[in-house]
C-alpha cells in the first residue's frame, strides 16, 4: 500500500474516532449531570408531568410536546415549498433563473437565526394575531412558519444535489419515449434521489428541533400543554436557555440535561431510521 494512502487513511480514521468520541463524551456528560434525577426515579415522571416548580413539579412534558409540534409542523410546511423550489432549480430551469435562485437559497443559509426571529416578531406575529384574532400571535403556528423558512434552504440544497445525481441516460430515455417533465420527475428523478432527500429531511428536522432563538422569541414560552397551534408553547432548547441561570444543585437545573438527553435520543432515532431504510433498500 502506498505510504500517502496509508497516511490519509490514518488521518480520516482518527478524525472519525475523534468525532465519535466527542459525541459520546457530550452524551455521557449529560447523563452524569442528570444522575440525581435517575437515582430518585424521576426520569419517566419528568417526561410526562407538567412544569410547576412552585408545586414541586419539574416535568418536561409541555416542552417535549411543544418541541415535537413546532418542529414537525415546520417540516410539513417547508417540505412542499422546498420540493417545488428544488424541482424548478434542478429540473425545469437549471441554467437560467434556477441558477440565480439557487445562489439566493445558498445565501439564506448564512443569515443569522436572530434575524429570522426579529422578522417573526415584527412581521409574522402581528399578522397571525390579526388573522386569527386569538392570543398574542406568539404561538406554535408562528414559530413553525418561521422555522420552516429557516430550514427550507437546507432542504432545497439537499434536494437539488440529489436530483443532480440522477443518471443522465435515464433522463434521456424518458425524453426519447415522449415523456413529459412531470413523468420524468415522478418516475425517474424521485426514485433515484429519495435517499438524499431523506437525509435532507432528517437534517432539517434536527435543525428545527435544535433551534433556540426562533422558539425563544416567537413561540410564547408557555409552560402549559398546548391545545392548538394558536397556543403558546415552550421548546426544550428554549427551556434550557431560560433555566440555565438556576441554582446548579437544584432539580430545576438538572432538568436541562434531561432535555438534552431527550434531544439526543430524538436525533439519534431519526439517523438510525434513515440508515435502516438505506440498508433495507440495498438488500
């Protein structure tokens, strides 16, 4: 084996081990700091009970529900928009207007999250309040809409990249058979690119779950279980940001590590599900 190849393999292997080690260290760090909760047998109770520190209740149930609702709704809103934009960029007009649209989408990934939060507060929240005439406008719907804008560029770029990897011979075969653009997209492009699309969806969902500022600024931060999309809610990331100043030895402070563990579990579940789907497809 060539010495250069050996060196590069060693470097890449070391980088992989280092990355995995950092991930395991962070998860272990959160588990160790959450040990008092596990020792007292409060783990499962805290995942379902409400948050009422005045009554001795430190449950993360409302925050877990709020996180899942906001992230899932953001994904539902952004998916058709992202699919349509990527279809235009990658299939309909890849060299004309689509090229400039792609550059605009790429530039959106560099916009700080706090800018989206300010736009949400001063434009989106009043619009939702006036449109539905209920509440302050700081609710699950407002946070989900703004989060969908945040994660759409990531999803679009993954979709476009996946479409570009479709074999050109297959696309030419559809044209030779007289197929139209819609048939080419649904019968050739999507079956070839679903793996990359699924990766983009999982990463976008993870980013929606892990975002702090938009949820903190727009969702309303209510610690009650939400009853509708127009109710205020608090996400786990916003909860961590708000509780971080509590007494280190209190159970209230320990809950932030429990929230981090739950976020890790949710993210890992999505990655494992994607890998299982890929493995099943390759068999």
